[in-house]
């Protein structure tokens, strides 16, 4: 992602945006962790903190900015729609505040519900 500034250009790696989005999502109430689906068995696996960005996909939008996809495990018994709205707002705010990159879409995929 390249941003034009007054004195030149700033390049931000997609991994940086993924880390920011992952940490912002993890700070929200009811989120148990980031997930990734196993190709062999199709089961969603919870990721450790150091691999959290694997549950985030960043793509550039045609009109500038980025689209963010998050794969999450949520806590059992919470209102999923409410949690997702909170995560979308938190991720958008943090990514835009820290990088200056316009976030066009934040899509959330709830892959698992965890009771532990």
C-alpha cells in the first residue's frame, strides 16, 4: 500500500495492516481468537498470538484504500451481530488512525464458537 504524502511516498506492507487489524479485533469483547481453516480437514483452528495475522486478509480496493477480511472464533453465548459491529468499528478506527489508509470494507467470518 503506497500513500502519497507532502514530502514523498510512504509504503506500508500488508503484513503491518494485518497485524494492526488482528490486534484491534482481539481487543474486542467476546473474541476468543483468530482462526484459519485447515485445507485437509476443513476445521477452523485457533491461532496463537504470533500467527494472528494469518487470520486476516488485506486486499487493495480499486479506488484506493483497503478491504479487510477477518476470520474469528467468538465466545459462546454472546450476540454475534453486536460483536461484529463492534469489531468493524474498532478495526476501521485503529487501521485508519495508525496508518492513514482508508478502510473501505471490513468483512468478518465467524468460523468457530468457543466455550472454553
